[in-house]
C-alpha cells in the first residue's frame, strides 16, 4: 500500500516511521532513495559519504533496493573521482510508477510517472463534465486509468497507486468530494466508483498544483501561496515546505475570499467572492465574451492583439486578485505568490494591477509574484508525483510487495 498523501511529508524521507530497528531500516532505505534520486548517479561510497553511514550498511540497503527494482546499477563509474571506482547507482526507470489523474470541468487526463519523474504514458479526453452525473464520468476515467496502467506495464513499470485531482473540496479521508460546485457533485466517495485495484488518494487540484510547484518548480521557496484558475479560482498555502490543510482539509479557498462584500452572489452562498471577479466566466463576461463558448485561450489571444475590452477585464481581475491576496499575504507572510494554471497564460495582463494592489496594501515590503513554469499540467503532475514521493519516502512499502 502506498502511504496516503495526507500523511506524507513532502519535506523529507521516512514519514512517521516508528523509532524501532525496523523503523530505522525503513528511514535509511528512504535516505538512500532520496539521495540517489536527487543527486544520482552515485557510487555506493558516495551515497555512504552523503548520508553518514558505513559503506557496508549502505551496500545492504542498496542491495535490497536493487532486488526490489527501485535502484539499478549503471556499470563502472567514470575514473578520476575520489575513492575507489564503483558501479554508479541510479533510480530505476522500470520500477514502481505513480498514476495521476485529473477530473477537470472540461477534460479528463491520466499520466503515469516513473521514479525518475518522467511521464511514461498518458491519456486525455476533452469534453465537458459539467452537469453530468458522476457515474459515467468516473467510468470513463477508470477506462483511461486502465489504458495508462496497461501501457506503463508494457514498459516494465509497476503502478503502485492512483492520485486524483478534483476541482472541489475533498474531506480529510482523501476519498470523499464534499463539494465540487462546477461539476455539481456533493458528498461523493470516489473509491467505489474508481475500481482500478490501486490504492486511491483524492485531493483538490490546487493542492496538487502547489505540491508540484514545491517538488518540481525552480527555486520554489518553502513558504508560498499558490493561486491557479480553471473555471474556479484555486488556492493553496505551503508553510515551511508543508501543505496547510486546515481542520477539515478545506484550507486555501482563496476563490471565496470576499473582494467586495456587497458584490454579486456566488455559488458558495456568499457575495462578491474573488471568483466573481477573477474566475474565467467573470472575466469573459467582463470582456463582453460568452462564457461556455469562449475560453481562457481566447482571452490571451485577444489581449495579445491589444483588445481593449479584454485588457480592461484582465486589469480588473488582477486588481481583485491583489485585494484577495493582500489578506493572505498579511496573514501568512509568504516569500512568494506563485500564479499557476490558466493564470500563467494571462499573467502579462494580470500582473501589473495585481502587483500594484498588493504593494499598496501589504504591511511589509511587497511580496514577490512568480509565474509557474508548470502551467496547466501542475495538478496532474502533482498527483502522479505524490504517488512517486510516497515510494521514495518509504521504499519498504513497495520493496516488501515487490519481493512477495
Ligand atoms: Zn464564493
């Protein structure tokens, strides 16, 4: 079984392992995996030097990881390095794999990612899921997962878990969608509807997007706010390298922070929420376009061509984002705000007003705003990598299964 994401610690190996000899062995297996994953290829001696264990102890751990198919030997190391030459170790490209899936309002997508972080198989289906009952949508997703799993297995990979990103609130059981307003799904346990045979983790797309930023982004700090948009606005808070979840798992709902308390009604029951000013539909409407027929790509295209109405709508959205983010920045003092998802393509026209608003309102020096390099792939990559990270964090879970 893969460790459930909600208990995984993205910050280091060996989450929550007992302080016994067995726990120590599992922690050391994780340290070897993380070291080779981050710095490999490395010789056994180099791994031993980096983690401060004897070469004999490291060799025992490495042998176990090779037998389990998690590490592989690449052959003799290049000469000229310090110490005796040894065979270089690398993370296996044929071992366990993570399956990540995304239920978007307008698409379904599934990726298989190997332990090296490479996407090895993918399947995508475009088409709206809005207003459809969950059963047929999840039956389609199950079929896509099965396709991707079969392709991954043909490449010699062993999928060890499935993580699903959804545009809504997910309970702390990491399976139940409490509310996905843009799909109109409520209190739905996805477990029985995704009978793939893989251990399942469900999480909010913005949470997975922020984890992808933390694990795969360039120079991502350990304290940041992640803001993304598809139909809704997604937010996530990372504090000291850990995702902030809140009591019920609902932390980060920036889209429903009020920007103007007397503003238009929102699906959440409130008024004047950020989503009413910076959500895709709101921006399309403000630009005189038709939500549903026109999409965010069109906004970027028109803005690039100099369309005044679109540029004004995006300026307004940037101002609303700035106002909503001010509260979060003043409260949490993050190092940066990272814009992800659809906001990446729109960033050139959102940023000036967003940054102006933030600078004017924050108590300290202005908080930097960065644009994600992962774009709209973030949540899907975060989902697949969460399964991979769980293997790196506790390799014993799959190495035991691998030997059975
Ligand atoms: Zn709202």
